[in-house]
C-alpha cells in the first residue's frame, strides 16, 4: 500500500505493483484513492467544483464529476456502481467531461481504462470571462469569439471554429455585409503563433502491422514543435446569416430550424486535428499584466513600459514556470521598445539601473555585455505581489496597526512577543490582542524553539512568523469558499424571485414584439404598468444583488 | 506530564508571563458557546471594482451561463411526470443539436452499446414480439410457442396466453416498441403483460385445470 511520494509532497499515481490486487477489489480501493488525494482538494473546493459543473453541464455530469474528484482514478463500471447512475448516462457524462478536458483517461494493466478528474481545471471555469475579455483586448472581436467557441466546446477543428465564428460575426454586421473566412483564419493563425491556442494531443497514425486486437483506448501524443503548427487549409467562404424564419420569438417552436446533418456530409479537410485554448498562456499574460501594473504603481509609466517590453520579448522563449526570463541586453530592449516611445539610450540605461537597484528586485542585472544584461525575476516578482496582497488583506480586515505588526513580522522573519511590542511601538495588551487575532485566522503562525529536550513550555521560545506560502494558500482557499457561498446565494435569490423574473421577462418579450409590429405609445405604457412599482423595486434590488455576487466572483 | 493537581496551589506549567498575563491577574472568562456565525466586523469591505472591463466581463458571465444551458453538452435530467400535461410545455421545449463525439479519441468502452446486441433467448422473444406487430397474429403465436418450448414447460401455458394478449395490445399500439432498447423492451413487455391481466400469475389461468385437479383431490376423500 506504500505509494512513493513525489518531490512536492504530491503522491504519484504509479502502476500497481505485483502485490496489489486486481482492480475489482473495491474494498482496497478507497485507501489507495485516499492516499492519492492527500494534497488535492479541500471540501470548499469540491463544493465549488460541484456548483460549477452543475451550472454548466447539468446534474448528471456534476454527480459523475464530483465523484471522480473525490475518489480519484476509477474505471467505468465502478463509477456507475458507486454513483448509482445507469451505464449509458455515465458514458455520456464522461464523454462530455473528456471533451472539455476536465477528465483524462489512462489504460492500466489488463486493459482496464481508468478515468481521472482534473480538479484544478474545473476551477478554471471561473476565469472563462477573463480569458475571453483578454482575447478581445488583444485580438478584437474575432479573437474574442474564437476563444469563446473553443472554451464553450472544449476542442474544435480549425475549420469548424472559423466557420462558426464567421457566421456569428456576420450576424452582428449590417445587412448585406458578411465576414470572410480568410480574415477569421488569419486571426486564428495569430492566436496560434502567440500560443494562445494549441493543438490537442492526437491519435498517432499507426501502421496496420500491429497484430492482435485494437487497444481499449487510444494513446494520444503531442510533441512541442507540433503544438502550434497550423495545418495548411484553404478555407474559402463567407459567413452565413441565419435565415430570418429561424429567428422566432422565444415562445414559438423552432420547427423550421434546418436539420443539423446537412452540413456534415462535406469532408472536413483537417479532420482529427483539434485545437483547445491554452490556459497557461493566458495565466502567463495575467502574470505579466500584474507585474507591469505593479511597476507602474511603484515607479512610473515609462519603467512599466520597459518592463512590458522585456516581458513581451521573452513571451515565447521563456517557459511559463521559469524563475527568471532569459537575459536581455540593453541594446535589444532599446530596439524592441514600442514605436511611439522615443527615449534615448542613456535614459533607458538609467531606468534599467533604477529598476535593478530597487529593493523589490523585479529586475536583476545578470551581466555587462551588450550594454548590460537584464533579467526579470519572475518568481521574486510573484512572491512580492503575493506578499503585497496579504498585507492589504490584513489591513482591510484588522486595521492599520495590525498591518504594521504584520509587516514587521514579515520583515524580521521571527519575533518574540516582547520584541513585537517594542519594535511596533504598540502597547503590550493591544499588541497581544492583535497578534492573537491574526494567529487565529492563520495569517501568522507560531514557531516553537525548545531550550530543553523535554519541550517544557516554560523553557521554550515561541516566535511569531509569517509563512507566506501557507498564508497565501489559506487566502486562496478562503476565496474559493466565498465564491461557492456567492453562487449559492445567487441561486437562492434567483429562486426566491423566480416568479417576478419570469413575469418581467414575459413583459419585455411582449413589449419587444409589440414594438416590432408598431404599437402605440399608450399600449406600451399599459403593458409596462403590468409590473407594479414595488415589484419593479424588488427587481432592481435583485438585479443589483445578483450582479454584485457575480462581480465578486 | 505528571502535574500536582489538587495538592497545594495550582501552578502553571509554563511561564505565564510569556503569554501576557501577569501573576495574580484575573484571567478572562471561559467562553461557553461557539463564536457567532456572522460576527460584526469593525472594518467594512472595500467597494467592488467597477470599470469598463469589469462590466463587460459581468455581461459575458451571464451570457455564458445562458449559452451553456442551450449547448448539447448540458445533460438534462429527465423530469418527473406532472399530473396534468400542460399544453404550453410542448412549445417551450428547447431544440438542442445532437452532439456526437469523435470516437477515435475515446476509449472503446465509451461507445453506446448497439441495440438488440444481446443474443439471449429473452431478447429474441422481445424482438419477435416487436416484429410480430407486422405479422399476422396466428403465425406470431406459433412462433412464440416454439420459443417458449425452448424456455421451459412450467410457465408455458401462462406465458402463451399472456403473450397472445400482449401481442394484440402491441398491434394496436404500432411499431413504437421496436425502436426501444432490447432490454427495455423486454421489461416493458413483461410489465405490460403483467398489468394487463387483473389476475395474479400464481392463480390458474384456465378454468379447466381447476376442476380437474379438484376432482382428483376429491376422489380421495369421499365420506
């Protein structure tokens, strides 16, 4: 039952050893599964995953997904048995989850396929609007819709994406204008070049000399250089507007909707080549944004532009989890500055020196060739940002004197009770009170240093310290918990006011249809009055609360 | 740690000064209940971030939630039957496109099992019952008798009659049953056949046997 522990303390899921029972032994599985789960999800995170899956995919998928998150890797029949769902529905749910990259499968010994949920990936669903908005700021509406389609569908072929996005853009354009496929393709290629979309692992084309029965599941492969390779397609065409007969009011049956099968008859040129949104690249972009705005706040606009340039130059060359970027020479930076910026070389050098000397150590000097080689210390920068966030949270929660104590302990690393009172110049009683408050909320922790081997409390030093990593993790966990609470609150509010919401929707629909058919002002007025003033008030409050809860998320 | 409790004055095992209370000072009261669920905070939270970006993302979020519900990936739970079927329900159904995953990328066990795959005698019986709606009844009954001979003698007479009546029902209903899954069809058949009779299966079906059996028994006890 011993599972080897990885370096980070996460247990590795290894192939079962010779002594392990087969996968049918359900009595031994829970312990093994529990070992694997040691550092994955807390209860609050599981609850949040459950709410997200339920909102996006329905209850059946939620049940299967949460079960997999709780119990780790399991084969199909065990899932069906443990959740009490029919095999058919489990298969469908798993297909949906695999399509959206939330579950992966692995073939184990004896041909058993096990399914494992990607817990952190489920939580990323919270950030979908941010990803889409980022694509909008970088690549305008076309890019925004491409990323949106990829996120909504999990994986898609390039031709499918281009067609769908062209159709959607054509809808929004004026009558008579259509969106050309070529333009959408260009944006797609640009997204691939900057690594915002990437290819999914694919089934390798095996020669048919493989004897024996086909494997129970395909092994999907992808290598680095293929990940951003756009297939040579000649996509010619324009977006199509939906026929106006399909655009019925919401209450009428969409009986005239054309059958879906008509489009599938054409051969797809890039069949089997699927693309997905590269979430890590977006996270890298957010990180860069954070660093640039931090520098702008601390220093000035020009220095932030310099840092932005440096980050842009190392976008593709530096892996996302590197501790610092590749060294960049001052000359290179000067050449890559944005066109509008005309600062002289000396001024640039002065700025770089200033940045490198700053105690925050965002930028470091790594050499003198090429006018000075500079790197951005990514890990240090992120650490500083995390620390700043912690400080700000302490300040907003407990007040500025607490924040002073917190910053003091951060700076001095370990402090005794007496020393805290002395350095912070705060009276003893208050200092004690504040320290204990922060201790109870786990922002500060105690470090014991025994003087004698029997750890007698009267002869032990107790030092206050801030463990940044664990405090940050605690804060993150708290955020997830708040989001889960907010979603529940929003659902509650919506349910309570369901009748009112439906009524207002109906009234809006009636008004819209009447306006379309040219009604008089008086009639419209009459219909609007169907919702009484207190109801309107209630609606407003509801909208505000719901928006607030969504906004906080 | 052996402490001398009860002997002499209570002495702290640790240095009380370190914790912050001077000797002899009144210690704070022991709290006997859990802290309040929503304690009053001295410092109110910071106002929400607003701005063009945040507004756009808010609208996006709401739109995404609505869109997700209409996608084919959203699996609806089958609703319970309502007492009265509302006319408007028919028109409020959202027509969703069917999504077919790329089977080449998925494990083979993911594919839905084909209908009527089972080659057991049970499914054959169900298939025959289903197909029987298109054949004439006598031929149908003959076939079924053959099938039943394979199954066993005990239930033969009962089943025969049940199936005859069952097939009559089915021919009225039409071909709908053929399209059901084999297992479901079989269960449906059995249930329908069971429901259709008001009589419990364990009772005799024909009146003939009853008389004969009882006569046999009565012969023995004639007083």
